[in-house]
């Protein structure tokens, strides 16, 4: 089979790493890819939402499966684009329809879905620029801290958690009337704050059946001890030590099954990953958010633990025979440590040479914001690359990643040295 992966991050490098191992994989393409995917696949310089160029590539190269990494092409309807085109309709697309992708594309849509299907989540209300005053009044009914979420896609940065009521009112006004997060904050969801420990649960569904992948915990804040600005993720640990069998049973019964049943009841066309962001509050799981794709950097910790032929699993997704798949998991813990450009998640420079990648031992390097220039790997994004390692527990695995991260060098490199501090 000839396969195309859409995206350019560490998640897509991990997909490429797994799919390249399949005997059924003939040619592997990544659009646009990075310096890491270039070593195991053919990178094609096409933007993730340039559907016309993607179509051209699929037809020219006889591609029969497309795996969509990031959320934007899903929300913009790449699945529907393929299904509606007679020339493309036989191509398997791993990812949901545009309607189903609203589970990530709109916070309000997701909250309505959760409430409709009796899935535990935080109390909420939505507001627009016309109802700012009502928003202020709703904030007054809540206890601090206050959670404000831009309704649309804001690259993982559209959530504010504030301790001061006046500041929360001011930020709500800023989001709605001054479009602090652009069009994403034309509508804002205000939620009650849930106090607990977070984890991510990944589900793969064919629209009827599903399998639950390993749990993970990622670290979103730039600073040690979970301080500072939100990022796309500074590292991840899988599995989550506190998610024991009894707790996972609660997640399955109260959240995963009702989510899949809700997708079926609402007639949503869904063949792909569901990332469920959860929080454990007083021993009970509640949903914080849905994403309609694999998380990054959790993918770099979760997928290396899956021993199955990933292409074979994806074929079962396409054929709606996922009930025939039994996951074979590495019982060890996998951790991934993210290295980022100095200044990220705010302004940062690109184009710095990266050295030491070829000296890493006992860890897998997954590249994210990288490219090649004059046969050298250089930085090309805020989150640059991750190191994934295995161990009998997260501390052992982290020790390996931290030993290897010291071998990687680029100007202004930064990484968190306290992953797992809360476990």
C-alpha cells in the first residue's frame, strides 16, 4: 500500500516510524513532514489544508490511505472532501468528518454533546460579544479560579485559568470584543473549575467498534512545577500510574462507551482517534475536552508502546472490523521529553543547527519543528524534537531521556527537568 501522512510534527514522525515498520507499507509520503520524516519517508511540500494539491498527490502516487495528523484539516473537512469526490472516495481516510470534528472545533458543540449523552463534565455557559454582561454575571456565580475557553481552534492556547474575578471579567471582554484569540474567541465558554489531576485517554474507533489505547499524561506549561504559559506540550508519560484498573473501568463505563454510543446516535461519520482530556476529581473521572486526533507529544509516548502492525490496525478501522483487533502493548513505561526553542511559546528564532541526534542511545528521537538546510538539521518551530525512552517505571524511563537530551545541542535550547513531579 502507498500511504500519505498529513502533518509536520512529532506526532506525524511517530506515525511514520510505526507505519514504515509494516511489511504492507510500500511507499510512505508525509506532507509537509520534517527532517525526521525525511529519513524514513518521502516529504512533499504541500500545506495540510491544500486539498487540491493533496488530491493531485494521492492520484499521481496511487495512494490508498491517508492518515490526518492535525486538527485543522479535519475541522475544514478533508474527510468529506475525499468521500464526495468519485476519484477519491475509495481512499481510506483516518480521521472524522467535519461535523464530527466539531467535537474539537467548537467547545460549545463538545459541551452540548457531553450534556446530551450524560457524560460527566464541568458546568458551563457560552457567551458572545452581545452577551458580555451576562458573562460577567455568570462569573460572579462561580468560585475562583475561573476558566475561560475560546470556542474555536486556538492551537492549544485559547484557555485561560484566572484567580481574580475582575481579571476574569476583563479577559472575557478582551476575548469577545477585541478578539484576543482571533475568530476562535467570537464565542467563549465559561466553565466551573475542576480541581484534580489530569490524564489523557486515547480511543480509536471505526464508527461502530473501538479500542482504548494506553493512557498518558502530558505537561502543558512552559515552566517547572506547571507554571508559566500554556504550550502545545512539554513532555508526556504513558501509562499514567494513578489510573488503576478500577479507575479505568469507570472511564470505560461512564465516558468511553457513552462517547462512542453518542457518535452512533448522532450519526456522526467517525473513523479515527478520539483524544479524551480527563480530570480525576475525588476519585471520579470528568471530561475536560475532546480532541479529534492523537495528542502531541502524547503520541510519542503512546504509539511506541503499541506492538501491533499499525497499518493493519488502520485497515480494520477503514473496514469497520476493529472488533477483531487485540492490542499488544509493551508493559513498560514510555516517557517523552520535549526540547523547545528559547522564547517559546512566545516569539522565538528558527534556523539554528541541531547536533547530537546521531549520538543518542536507548532513546528514540522524534523530530517536530525541524527541517534540513545544506544537509544539516536546523530548528524550524517552537517545539523542536522529543526523546522517548522506556523503563520499568516513569522515573527509570525519564533518567534515560534526560541523559540523552544532554547530547542534543542547538542555540537557546530549553526543556523541563521536572516531568512526573506530580506523580
